[in-house]
């Protein structure tokens, strides 16, 4: 809520005013009932048609107040989720790559969609509704004290058990909610894993096994949901019982006062309506409490999993024109297996390097260490004699362009895929498409073409990713297995152009190479 209060103070103030107005009008139902009964008993006081018109005006006022308060409340909850979703997304994208990779994309998607919807309903909306109910409770108590202080105090005393219920059930509600959230997250992760491997198990006869695994995970989710519902409904049952004690107890006390001629029937009816306006907020808040507790736990879970980025270096260090990157005794282990062992090498400006070696020899690991995707290595890496651990990630990335082994094509236009939504002229986009041998798309009409990874071939995707990289005009270009999916003739033409770039350092990783490619390189790095 701190984010909402900070960003939307005017909306919060408007919500509070509308809530107070609606609470006063709603609680005034009791006075309207008393007004009707008193005047029906003595019709000489006010004509019946005046009573009808007065009640109709009251109903209209209550309707208008209800509409504006509810709309403002629900819209404020939507704005709160919208605000928090943006905050979380910016935190996700601000993470270091090494931190980002701790979770799968499906985890982040679940967080940004299903879990945000959960927060909307079970946290923000519930808090605003509970706030209104508290105002209604206070207004009802004030009016009740004005009508009959003795009965008001008795009613408030009878409501104490309902007020204590949330505190009694808090721990069990929290625990069951946390377990349900964790199991749901696990189910989403499992299903995402199964669907990513759809073709593998579909073709290779694993359908029954996958179905069985899904049923197991789904049943576990249901079991935790059942436990959560048990806790919620046990709390609700006690809440309902104590609310009946309050309501019926008020009638019994009212009957006593009528018998002793200390109250009229109209006063008892009015007071019983006031008690409803006292008990309803308590009853609803007790139920709402379980939602808010669960929502708060989800909010805290998100805050813990996606904290404010404090690991990224925040300095104004600027890098000069690239001269040299040095690796000194760099070692990296993965699952007790040495991937890199005391690596020593220098990468010099404007040089072209072919990095070769069999699959699993450490080529991609080397690139990930260089681009700070892997941080838990031993040894020293310097950029222009500066330890890269002291260089902010974005500062380093301003010098390095990286085409990963498995890149990504966004579901948008060709132009947006090339420019990454930056301002680039059509002339620049067309020129770079020609550079990467995508001449069929090197025209203005094709730039607005919608593409996705499914609508283009693997070789086309690789060349679009290369074109995207070249448009950034970085000093260092890193290409990891660029040759995958390209025919020999196209690959040869593009490689000629890459290795002829006059002012850029190229690290070209491949496990498929020819003597022609070797001859183009200034140096071969063997893994």
C-alpha cells in the first residue's frame, strides 16, 4: 500500500470522502425505518405520499453514493495493481542477467499475470473494501450511541468475539495460504516444463506419463486449496455464530426494554438495523481478513523474490575506447566439473577471433563470463586494465554486442525487431538487411511486416538477430554459433562482411569451420 499512498494521494483522499458519505447514508437506513414506522402510526403528522417521496429520494442518494464509492474503490484497486505490476516489471528488467536466470520465464509470466490478479482481488481490493467497512462500523457505533447509549455499549461488547477472531485464526490462515501459493507456483513451473517439451514427449510416446504427472501435481494443488478452505470456513462459521449472538441478542435486549416501556418498537427496529450496520462490517472484515492475510503474504513473497535491485553497481565510471580485455587464471566449475581451467588470454581492439572447440568445451561459458551472465568464477578479467567486477553492467554492455546461441524474435514488426523500438531510419534498417543477405525484406513495405519465431526460418532469425546487433554499433561483437541454420553460400557472404568490419572486434564462436574461415581470422582461440 505504501506505493499507492505515495503515487495516488488524491485518489486515496477522494476514496476516503466517498466512503464516509456512503457509510453515513447506509447507516441512516435505521433512521429512515424509524421515520417510516413513527409516521405510519400517526398518519396525521406527515402525509403518506411525502413519506414515499422522501424514501425514494433517500434510495436515489444511496444509489448514487454507492456507485461513485464502489467505482472509485475498484478503480483504485486496479490502479494499485497497474502501478505495482509496472514496479515489479522494472525490477525484473533491472536485474543482472545472472540473477534473472535464477527463475524461468514462466515464473516471471505467472508473477506478472496470475499473481497480480490474485493481488488485485485478495489484497488491494480487499483492503479498500475493509477500509470502507471500518468507516461504516465507526459511523454505526456513533449513531447507536446517540440513539441509545446503553444498548450501543451492550452491542459493542457482544461484537468483541468477532473482532478477536481474525487474530485467533491469523497464523493458520497465513500458513495455509503460503502453502497453496507455493504449490500453485510449482504446478505452473511443471506445466510450463511439460509444454516446452511438447514435441519430444508427443512423438516419443510419453503422453500417458505426462498426463499422470499433471494429475499428480493438480491433485496436490487441490489438497492445499482444500486445507485453505477448511481454515477459512472454520473462521467464517465462528464469525457467523457470533454475529447471530449480536443480532438476536440485541432483539432480546430490545424486547426487555419494550416490556419495561423504556423503548418503542420503532426504536428497537431502528436499533436492530444499526446493529446490522455494526455486525456486517465485523462479519465481512473477519472473512476479508483471510483474503488480506493471504494477499499480504503474496505481496511479501513478491517483494522478497523480486527486490529492489541493490546488487548492480551504481557508479559513473565511463569506459574509454576499447583497447584490450584480459583473462588471467580464470577458472569456472559447474557441478564440480571444471569448465574453464586457469584461462589466460588477451582480446585486442579491432581484431577478429574465431573461437572453436567441440560442444561442451566451454565456449559459451567463456562468453557468458565475459558478458557478466556468470559471476561465480575465480581469477581476474579486465577491460582496459579495469576489473570488470568494478564496472556497472550497463556500462560494459555499452561496449559489447552479443548474439546468443539461442536468440529471440519478438512478435512485432520486422522494423521493431531490428531496432528494438529505438529510433532508426528506414535507410539504416534497409542497409543492414542487405548486409545480412535479407535482400527480399530490404524495402520499406517489408519493414512493417509482422513476424515471429514461427513465421520465419531459423536462418532468417539468425540474420535478423545479427542485423539487430549491428545497428547498435558496439565496439565488440560476440556471435555464438551464428552459422546454425544458414546455407553455405549465404553464410560465406555474411562471414566475409563480418570479418571485414574495420572498427569492431569480433569474437566468432563456432564448432563448424573451414580453412577459409580460419584464414579470415586474426587469431584462433581453441577450447
